[in-house]
């Protein structure tokens, strides 16, 4: 069945891939933007990837901000399903964690309330593996796990995603909404255009060789094309309502990412070794991203993708391929080493 989907934050790295996957499936799409000026940029990003450019006739836009009520009721008119992807995704954690938590949580509730008022009963929410990963657990983690908000390593971003997802589940249960969440690990793969905010920030930082060594930490990774596919497969499968789905191909240490890039670009200065803990503790006062990692040093975060494989039939693009696709895009576009 073709749907009329409201996709929030269509200007984002992941959302543009979701928009492409939705248009390729024949759905109609209304994408929300904070500024109407970005509409042509989104169309231009999608156009080269559509076999028939007339598919863009099924794409329209609405202007709405997660922090304001205006625009959401109009955005929902005629919509049959919502994919709520918009949320602040910063590279560096803000001093005031509410700067992330407020738009994430209140924005999610604003979108869900508007959906419910318009009679929409199906919602797919882009959550994150950070809402799953629990620092107190060393075993493989799955959809029954939740981030511990009180743990010292829990960043403002992790809190924003966890609290937003929990608020969505509470709202869905109370109002009979068919909610599915997709919980991606670090999202890699090729962007559709050069407007991808801070989404490839970690990959860019390793490739640029900014750090001589990397923190001993590893995390789950997934290709953006698989993340988009999972949002659409969730929509196709009503039986996924009421469930979370981890989206990850596997896990890799940061030094493993460096080694992968060094093998692909052997003449470049790319870090491949792990930094000792004492050095990172010395650097932490001067580098907020290292500071945020200190409580997690030595961890390789591992998650199970079994539910996505068994219930959605996902076969994930391997981690190395996803990371290499990002690196190749950054290099060939001249974004780095130009
Ligand atoms: P992105 O490129 O920064 O996209 C974020 C989107 O959210 C943008 O369209 C942005 O709009 C919009 N947005 C932010 N604040 C907003 C506000 N106050 N009102 C309206 N829209 C707002 O990041 P992304 O990587 O695609 O992330 C998309 C989603 O995936 C987020 O929910 C993120 O938490 C989740 N996620 C990402 C990753 C990852 O590794 N990238 C991993 C797991 C989960 P503007 O373009 O106007 O800024």
C-alpha cells in the first residue's frame, strides 16, 4: 500500500536517505524543514538518485520547528503515517544539556500530539543505540536494554534520545498509537549531498588524522541505506508496531576504523593505535569529546541485530563497507585532502 508520509527533518543525513527510499517505493512524502529555503537543496540531493525525476512530484514540504507549535497541524493534513527523524545531533555536547533534551523530548511529543489530532495512527521514530546501551552491562545488548540515565558516561545526547523514546512509548501506550522505533548505531555510508551536519564527524576526524592515537572504545555501526530501509520495512509491516529494532551491522573499535582507513589510504597520516588511558585523562580537560568518552574507555559496545534480521529480513551492509563508503565519499568529493 502506498502511504502519504510526513517525514520530520527531511534536510538531515539519514532523512534524505529515508526520503529517497520512500519515493522509490511509490509513497508520497511531505518533509518538514525549519526553513523553506532548504527545499531546493533537498530536491537537488534526491534528483540524481531517482530513475524517474517525476517521482519528485510526490515530494512536498512543510515548515515546522520541534520547539514551536506552529506548522505541525498543517503538516499532518492528509498524512497516513509519520516518520519522526528530526532531533538535534551535535558533535560536541552542549554545556546546558537541556539544549538537546528539550527539543528532543518536547519535539517528539509535539509531533505525536499533532499526529494523533490528525487521526494518524502509525508512527516510526528514529531513536538510537545510545538509548539502548547500558554502561553497567558487558554482554551483548538488545532491545530489552535501556541507557542508564544516571551513569557517569551518559551524555546529554544519550539522555535526549532515551528520554524522547521513553516519552514516545508512554504517549503511544496511552493513546493507542502504533509506534515502532529504529535504534541505529553510528550511521556511516555515503551521504546524498554535502549537507550532512555533524553526522560523519567522527569518521572525518579519524580520516583527517587529527589525533595521533585513538581512545580504546568501540561502537556499533550501520550503513545509512540500511537505516532508511528499516524505516520503510517497519512501515510495510504492521506487526512491528509496539517494538524497538536495533539497526547495526556489527561493532568495531575506533582503532579498527583507523586501520581500515589506513589500508585504503596508506600514504595518509591516519591513526591506527589506541591511546593509553593516562594520556587521555591528561588530554580530557582540553577536549570535550575525549572527556565525554573517559567513563567508557575499554568498552566495545555490542548489540544484537537479530530482531531486525528475523522480523524484517534485513541483511546488513558490512561495517567495513559502510565506513569505507563514507571515507570514499569524503575523499572523492574533495571534502578532505582537497
Ligand atoms: P542530521 O543530519 O543533523 O539531521 C537532524 C535533522 O533534525 C535535521 O533535519 C535538522 O534540521 C533537524 N532538527 C534538529 N533540530 C531541530 C528542531 N529544533 N526543529 C526541527 N528540526 C530539527 O542528523 P542525522 O544523523 O541525520 O540524524 C537523524 C536522526 O537519527 C536523529 O534523530 C538522530 O538522533 C538519529 N541518529 C543518528 C545517528 C548517526 O550516527 N547519525 C545514530 C543514531 C541515531 P536542520 O537541517 O534545519 O538542522
